[in-house]
């Protein structure tokens, strides 16, 4: 025995990750002739969380006494978290960590050469089932394992399908989280249905077992397949008597591990654990060709229904395929609108749809959909919009686009842009968008007290600085000012004072021009709604008069009057 006394696993995530790391630690401890231990914390239901029961309900008392170090580790002792792939063989553990009393090893993966370069894979694969059988579970868990072994034998030879849905479908938090990790936890029922039909036709001698915590979904799939003259087993035929969720998790794990092949939508640690326990070959029921998936989804999506939330996520899956395949924005909008019709207040769908609406100049639709969600789920909407993973915004493309919305006459879009600018640190632009939102009629409390919270008076004054206001600047163009004076003089029949007034306007205009604007007119956030002023009669009249003045020696004024009389201005 060397100086290093203990290898510990201490993961705090799901049951699959914990137990695979648990088995890896047992294997390494045996190889380097030291003890192994574990730290096991109960995990409660919560946002983006799955439940894991306490160690007292899972393991026997003697096993806990011998191997558990939960709440026993002295944090003053030296502990090391070492690199994953820094080991040549098991002797490296002894050489590099002999001075430590214990160290952690928390790898929730099947060990191979990327972890330990000279690992004997056959030995590892043979050892893991034996190590699993050596774990002294509680009597209740032993009973569950025994039942699952008996039921698996009653099915005969079978192929299993793991349908991942549950919280991924029915939890608001997970359903509105569009990170790649979260999206991989959803199984489109249309693709499951298609793959089962395909596998059953190719392997008629094998039975099919469908496993999922979403019992409604697998029941509907079973009934639909019966219409296709295909009989399958679903997990609820065997585990319906089990109430405890952790015991169900264990039962399902054993049933999956006994199958010949196990299909799941993505590489899950739970699936890996089942695979190493029973030797089941792990495969994905998702075709690697996105275009094939796209065709299958379109084939079944209108004819196969489980429930509204499943249907919404299926349309969202279609949208993601359309993104990958470079389909038209029109199709993407159709899929997102369909998803939203089944999950009306899903913030993620609304954000993506708003982006596409604005991109395709459908501002009124974008404004209305933002109005709806802000009135119902204001705080939740912005939580989803600004959600980060590994310090990066999940919706960064949309955020960058919302920074420069050219739809200043739409108050809800202006408010959206204001919040995004604030999040990204463009405070002045944020205040300007908020002012436009208020100006165009949104009297929400979030806008009403917006300016009273601005402490910096210099910033406050800049908000109302006319150089940022396209409407003010256009109405102070020489063309508009002269046109306005021409109309006023015509109405009052005061032609004798016209030229002195125009000269006065011109001199004042020249004086004001000394204050050059640092912001171009097109960069003003109200430019889109204000540029139409340059097409109005007042502006065009002044512009024509200026041209006539510059060309007076060519009969400019005569031409001006003729064009005015004929209504060509």
C-alpha cells in the first residue's frame, strides 16, 4: 500500500453521471491497490435539475459506513483535481499522487486511451459489470434490480429505445432553454416512430422496448404502431407498480442494459452507463443526414399527435433543421409560428420569430408579438433573451440584430432595443430607444420611471440633444425651413416680406451649421420614421426654390412658378 490512501468520486449531478464516475473510481482503486470512497449529496427538484435521492435510501448502512465520506472530508487536507488525460498507465497515479492522502476522480465517461493511454479496454469492460454487482445497495434497491432482471428475461431478445422528453418537454425552464445541450435532451416522437418501424422491418426476430418517463408519449406511440401491425413493449407495462422516481430510474437502467442494442437521440451518460453494465451497443435513432430527418419530420408531423407541448417542440426541431439546411426564412417563420400555436407564450420561440420578422421587414407583426409577451411574461422574457452558457449569450445573433432596430415608430420594438442596448453596455443608445418607446405611446411602468433613475445629468441632457433626433434635424434643413416660409407667406398673402424672411432664415441656418453633428442622420434611431419628411410637399417646395435661386440667371424662378402651377413639385 502506498502513501495515497483513497480515491473519491463526488459528483452532484444526475444518477447516470454519478454511478459511471463511481464505477470508474472503483476500477482505478482496484488497479492501484487503494481504497475508494464517495461523497453523495441529495439533489432536489429545481430549475434545470433532476432529482437524486440521499445515500441512505440507495446504499446499505454497512456500505455507507465503509465507503461514504459525505460530510466527513476534512477540507484542510490536501486534495487534487488532476487533468483528465495526463496518465500513461495506472502506475502514473501512484507516482504523481503518492504524497496526497486522497484525491478526486470525477469522470462520467467510459474510460479509454484518452483518459489513461495504456488502459486495457477488454479488462475494463469485463470489470465494470462485476464492480456493479459488488455494490451493496439497500434492500429496496436490490429488489428493484432483481425485478428488472426477471422482466428483461421475459421479453426475450429485444432492442430498446430511450425517448428523452419528460422535463425537456414539460418544464418551462428547460423548454425555453435553447442551448445545444438542452436541445439534445428532446426526442422528436416522429423520428422515434419512423426508426422503430425501420428497425422492426430489418430485425423482425427482435422485440422492441420503448423507455421514457413520458408515459403518455410512449403509450401514443405504441397505439400508433399497433395500427401499423407492429407490437412493442413500453416500460410502463413493467414498472407501473413503482412509485419512487429514483427506483424507477434504476429499474429503467437495468431494462435498457439488458437489450441487444440501445437507441437514444444523443450520447447520454445514462445511456453509457446502461451500455457498460450489460454490453448493449449504443446507437442514435437520429439519422446523421439532416435532410433525411427533415423529410421524415415533414412526413409525420401533421398526422401524428401526442400533445400540444410535444407538437410545439417537434415544430421547433423542424425549425432547427431548416436553419442547418439553409431553408428560406419563410419556412422558418412557418415552423416557429406553428410551434407558437401549440406553446403560446414560449419566450424562446417569440425571440427567434421576432428576429425573423424584423429581418424580413414585418415590423407590425414583430411589434405585436413583443407587446403580447411583455404584458404577460416581461421578466421571464428578458431572462431567456439574456441567458448565457459558458459566459456566452445563447441568442447572441438575435441580440446583435436587436441593437440596431430601424423601426422607431414601434414602441415595443424600441423598448426591446433599449433593454438589449442596456445589457450590452450601450447606455446612451438604450436611453434613446426608451425615449422613443415612451414617445410612441407605451406608458408601461418600466418606461414611466426610466428617466428619473438616470443619475448622470450629462447623459440625461444628451438624450434630448437634437443631434440625435432625425425629425428635428430634417425640419431644420434649409429646404424645409424655406418651404415652410413660402407656405406661410402664401396663406397670409404677405409676399412683400418674403425675401427678407428667407434671407433671415438663410443667415440663421449658416450660423447653426457651425455646430457640426457628430452623428450622421442615418444613424439617428428615429431616422426610419422621419425620413418621409424629406418627401413631403413643404420640403420639396423649399428644395425647388433653392434650385431656382441658384439658377436665377437661367430663368430659374420662371421655371419654378411653371412647375408649381402644373403641380409637378
